[in-house]
C-alpha cells in the first residue's frame, strides 16, 4: 500500500507533461472528481488512486458507488432526503436524489467520513454524515 505522498508524487509524474499550470491541473482534477479541488494534499488516498487510474486508463471514476444505500435502513433514507433538500436531484428523475452528486460529496474531504461507502459506514459514522448534511441544509435555507 502506497502512502499519500507517494500517491501524490505518482500522480504528478503522470500529469506533469500534460499540465504546466497548477490551476489548470487542479481544475481538471475537479472535473474528474466532481467538485472544486483546492490542493492535492486535501485529496484522500482513494481519490488520488482514482485520478491515477483515470489518467493511466482513460476511464472516469464512478462516484455513485459511494452513495449506494439500503432502502430498509432509516439512516440511509434520511441521507437521501437531505440530499434532495440540498437540491442534489437526478436530472432524469427529479423526484430522486442524485447518487452521483451524493457519491462525489461522500468520497470528498468535505464528508466527515470521507473515503467509505455509505453501505460500509457504521451507524455512528452515518450519524456524522447526517449531521453534516443537516448543517448544510440549515445554511442553505438561512440565506
């Protein structure tokens, strides 16, 4: 298993010929990951590995796997409800939460339990996710 600095170094080696400008490189990372990337040091090991895989194979990462849920689990249903309240809705089916957007958020450093899929989280970890999403909803409607 490689350490985070080793993953960053490997990624920079791969993209060094393509990008000479740091901002362009970070913008491209953001397009691939689905959110604005401020620094590579903020990325998780999983995100770095996904970027390396993307640049070496040309395949885009699939963030929806992070948001797969169990419909019988009330905590998972609450997460989906909060995602809909935030406006994270599926383009094709607006009555459903967008698993792509939710998955991007779950795997990002913004999520309090970053790097774990929703299904693999323990109940107390899902509670942290719910709290963070509730705070985001409060902030959104406070404006």
